[in-house]
């Protein structure tokens, strides 16, 4: 694990960039390099590098509208004598807080710490929020489930043409943004399973619809995986004492239709399927309490279907 604090990025990437921007703005407003060095608390040699464009820095901050506006405001205030060092520091601290809230600092932090990727992280804003832990657990579970599918023998033969996805929701989900899935779906290529990206919240529509329908009727099945409908797999489900539930594919509001079918059935089944319709590929949904549970059930179905 690479443990990187946001403050390290502020010191190493943000501060040099902002100093260079300020030095340039102050030079444009007529201050000498010695005066600029005094204002910024750096050496004249450093100011020379800043003004000459040799200071490095990060274009994400240079191009960020909030950063540009703040730097211009500080430069104008210092030149006009309306700001001192205390005022400039207060402006920069406020800017840092803004940039940590889904801004460039947050973006850099996710790049530097792979554990943060895909979380939509609000750690700097919300602190040790239990919701963040729940999000991390769901994302980790979906990631493991996707890898489980990729290593399941014969799985490539049951990936629909539109691709497979695995989704899992947070407790008490409101909409598809509370369902984590793999962006771009999971595809079979050359007999292998390809997982294009790490899971993210809001990355699925169809699997999320099934998951949300399951939760809306009080089920503890918070995850689902879509695979191709196959009679051998349905027979394997029955052999495993699972009664697959058929539903109609040709519904404009599939979520509402699934909710009605689940309610009529009296529970959310482990397997639900449809035979397709015009322009709609046949699909089967395998449900589980977690994404890993659903992936393991897919493996059990494939194994049973392939047994003599």
C-alpha cells in the first residue's frame, strides 16, 4: 500500500504551482523580483525560476478556475496594499479546502493511492464517515466477484453479446448511484474474460435495475450478475433446488415489472430470467446477498450444467 497524505500533495504539487503563478502575476503587475521574494517568503533565485517558467508544477492547478481566480485576487490585493500575508494565507487555505472536495487535490490523491480509486472519495470533507467504509466494502466485494467470474471455468461461453456485469448496492439504496458495478461491463474475448476497469458507483443501469428491484421488496439479496439465458443452466438451478423465476423482457419499466413479479412470487429468487424480445437479448440474473455470493452461485451453476 502507498500511504499518501493529501497534505503531501499540497506541499509537493499545489504550493510550488501557486507560488509560480503568484510570482508571474506579481511580475506582470510591476513588482521587482526582490519585492516578489519578500512577499512570497522565498529567495530571489527561486522567483527567477518561477517567472522564467522553470519551476515545474502541475497544470491541473494552473488550469483550475478556482485557483486562477484566487491567485489573481491575492496578486491584486498584495499590489494594492489591501492584503497582507495573513490575508493571502487565509485565501490559500480556503482554496485548498475547495480543491480537496472533488477537485484537483482529490484527483491527484486518487492517482497516488490506488485504494481510493473509484470511491468518489470524500475523506477530506467527511472524515471517518461510516458511509465511506460501507462504500469501500461494496467496491471491494464487486471487485472480488468480477475476478471470481474471470477465473470461473466456462464463464466466457455464458457472457451475453452485450456483456456481463456484476452489481451490488449499499444498504438502503435510493437509485443506481448507490449500486457499484464495472464500467463498460465485462466481456469475453478469445475465450477469456476481460474486466475493463475497477468497479464504480453508478456504472450500471440494467444490473442496477435488478438489484434495486430486489431491495425494494425487502430482500436481503443486494447483488446480481447478468449472464446468458441457457436451458442447461436453468436445469442446473433446479437440480440445486433453485426454482428460476421467468419474467417478461419486453417491459418499458423493467424495474416496476420485476418488483411485481418478485412480490407475486413471494420472494426474490436466486435466479430470474427472460427469453428475450425484439432487439432484446435473452438474459438471466443470478442474485446473492453479496456480489461474491452471486459469483460463486454462477460458478456452481456452470459446474452443475457441465457435469455428465
